[in-house]
């Protein structure tokens, strides 16, 4: 979704979306939006042999933001 917000169709949308992106990034503890590659890294770990003994875990890949 963040990539959609960063690629506005025109100047009017650019101004509106920039404020949305900024407010979201200010809410995240790391101060930026996550990248698709960061989520993919966790998926690759969980699909690999290194996670063979894991079960019943919740793993947040959210930069420190938590949903209520």
C-alpha cells in the first residue's frame, strides 16, 4: 500500500498522499515504512530449515507499530 501512496497519478494526488505517508511513517517506531523485501526475508526464514523447530509463534514484521 505504501508503494501505491508513493506513486501518485498527478500533482493534486501527490500533495494529499505525501501527508498520508508522512503521518504513517511518524507512527512507526523505526520512522519509515517497511519494504516488501523485509517481509520476504521473514517468509524465507520461516520456509527454510532454520525455522524447523519453531511452532506456534507470532512474528511481527512491522517496524515497531502494533495494531489494537
